[in-house]
C-alpha cells in the first residue's frame, strides 16, 4: 500500500511491515524531518532527539553535539542525585525498620540503590520491541565493569595513603569468583548461539546463591566474634582472680598493693566519669530537643485569631532562618558550585514535592504535606503519558484523599522531625524514586539511540563509552575519595560487588525481557558479534588478572599489580575505536533490493531489517 505524509514529501511503499527508525532509513528519506516525526516518535520519552536534530537544528552536527552533551549531563546528574538523595534514604529506612542485617541489606537493598541507574538503563535498553538493544546493554554493563575493575581500582590504589590496599580474602575472592562465573556463563551461552528464558533466569539464581553465601559468611563471622569475646571474658576473669590473689598474698608488699589499688581506682573513676559525661550529654540534648519540640509544636491547636497570627509569625521566622542558612552556604560556594546549585533548583523542587521525605535527618514537614497532592499527579502522567478526561476524573477522586493525608501529616509531625510511621514514607519514596529514575533513564536511552540513528555509531561502542562512563562517574569519584580517606578495602570491594550486582540483576532482567516470547539468537563468536566479544573478553581478563595478582601478593593490591589492568583497558579503548572508525553503514541500491523486503524512500530503495 501507499501512505502519504505531509503531502507528497514522504512516500513509503511496503508490504505488511512497519518502517523502523534506523540510520539507513533516515539517510535515505527525502524529507528527514517528516520521517522523524512519523517513525521516530516514542510516547515513552520526553524528547524526540531525532526530530530535534532534523527539524529544529537543521541537521547541524555541531548544534546537536552541544545540545546532546547538555541533555546527557543533565540525565546522568539526575540519575545519580535521585539514587543518592531519594532512593538510598528510602531503602535505608526500609532496611532499618525491617531489622535487616548489615550484610543482607548491603547486597540487596543498598546494592539496588547504588546500582538502580545501571539496572534500569539496562532493562530499558533491552526493550522487547528492539532486540538490537542487547548490544547497548552489553556495552553499558560490561563496558562499565571493565572501566570500574581497571581504572577505578587503579585510582583507589593510587589514592591510598600507603600506596597499597589490604583486602579481606573471603570477601574479595567471593565477589570476584561470582563475577567470573557470571561473565563465563554469558560466554558459554555465546558458544551455544542462543539464550532461552530459563538460561536468562540463571543469572537471578546465581544472585540468590550469592546472597546466601554472604549471609552464611556473616553468620560464621558472627559466631567467631562471639567465641573470641567469650575467650576474652574468660581471660579477664582469670586475670582478675590472679590480681586478687596478688593483693591478698602475704609476700606481696604494701607499697605495691597501694600502687595497684590506686591504678584501679583511677581507672574506675575514669570509667565513671566517662559514663557520667555521657549521661550529662544525653540529658542536655534531651532537654534541648524537648525545648525545640515545644517551640515547634503547631499553633493550629488553638482556634482563635491570635493562634493563627503566632503560627504565621513562627513560619516567617523559620523561613527567614532557612534563608539565612542558605545565604551562608551560598557565600562559601565557588562559582561552579553556585551555577550547579542554581541549575539544580527546578529539578530538586519537582522531586521534593513528588517524593515523600524518608531521611529523618533531612525531614521537612512542608514538603511532606505537598507530596500526597503532587505525587498522584506525577504517577498518573507517567502511566497515562498525557492528561485526558479519564485522568482528570481519577484526579478528582484522589485529591480529597490526598488533602486528608496531608492534614494527618501536618498534625502528627514537627517541622524537622518525622512522625513515628516512617515506613509509610519510605515505601512510597522508593516507588516514586524508581519512577523518576525510569524517566531519566528512558530519556538517556532515547538520546543514545538517537546517536546511533543519526550518525550510525555502533550501539555497543556507545554503551561502553558514553553510557558506561556516565554511570561509572559516581564510582570513580566516590571510591577514590574513600581510598584517600583510608577506606581502601571498602572502595575496592565495592568496585567488584557493585558491578557484579548490576550484571546479574540488570543484564539478567534485560535477558528475561528479550527471551519472554522466544529464545534470543546470540552467536557471540561470529563476525557479527566480534565487538561484543571484545568487551566481554576484556572484562573477564581483568577479573582473572586481579584474582591471580591478589593470590600472588598475599591479597594486597599494589601499584605494580594494578599496572596491567590499566594497560588492558587502554588496549580495549584503542581496539574499540579502531573498530568503530573502520566500520561503515552500507545503503543498498535498487539493484540489490528485493521487492518484498524493501522500501522506497524518495527514489532510493533499501533492504529492511528482518
């Protein structure tokens, strides 16, 4: 059949197929703007970058690079700040309220908080409507894994005050071995040539086994500590008995006894003084908190006009104090920090009024009473994509309940002190944080796909560079700072455990989506997948080098031992760049096209992807 769009500007001839938004089809279109509007529009994203490039920027590469770089930085910053400032406090509160052990929370809830941008980006990249999205997911997760396990580890060791990092054998060996098993499993699937649903589910099973191993190790470590504490206690009792025997020994002279008793009295007094200091300090802070709570008690309990006046006066005083604090912090910022603060104001505002505050230390009652009103609006917009008559009817039904919830929050909380039902704040905060991360990740994926559509760049290369570097920026700076401050073991362990979580959960989720209907063809060792094989092979090599070097150096990372990791990543980057520069996208002329599998775009016919 024939379809005309914008008059005769775009003529499409095809048989029972939908034209995809690809590099070849876009370049072959007579009117690229019309093509972008018709075939590259996606309701799930905020911006159609292909349409912006072809229609608004007049196909200017320079302008698109500038606009795209700004959008990329905004999306990455939004992802990281949402995970750090909104998702992590929510999951920490859930973990604390559910009395999860530190180890279990670290490998589940907190790992999800730190890896949410990578995991959600991988899931969105592996969209079931675009099976080629697996290449972007491979580039992103395995490229980020290669970057973190090489460059970030080098930064940690270099920033360490001693120039080396001693790691715990059981923890680091566990994380690296599980990571190697995960990567080796994918290589094994590549030799088979396909991945089914059950094979994809194995990544989740491997993660469950990993969690059980962590819990078992913590249990054994706890038993060992209890056994050591018991031995120390018995040793202390024995020494105490020996001390009393010495005191009452007839041969023990009086001067030595007096000196020994004086030492014991000084130690006892010091202990009592320390305990008394703690009691006084606690009592002081209790009194201070009681005074603060009394001053912050809402005046709306009194219904006369004087109470209303005092409430308004109190609010004005708090607002003035808040502005003074912000002004003082503003003076201490440099120019870059001031620009970043100004730029972040609108993004922070929309999240503050839609995500319930779940951090007790940064609780704000005024934001808390706004979230029940604006959070439903945001969720309806996200689920429906627009506001139609049904959406407004749903809002009319929800708004009265929202105002009731806001009133309850106002009556049961203080200005900066959360009410006792913190879990009811944390669970909605988790859901809304994930929703905001999905919005930002979706926009980021759309931008990266538009780069491939406009310039024809390999998706795996985009994933292992732009997306991997962007998602790993937080690890690069955070882990380096931890190592500089003396927490090198924590930083290095986080490099491997975090990336392994992203691979098992993020890539495993993407594979489940792709294999839900039918198995995924995955001939990893064919010429078509040579770039993906390069990225996966580099990650596996870096893990093996790290494990062997640790075993040789008695589980110590040194500058010499990590030097090979830097050379490995440099080789990967050079080979990947050469591969991309040497590749090209071929358009087929009408002589090579088959009538049943081709489309006519302004006189040029190209073969469609099956």
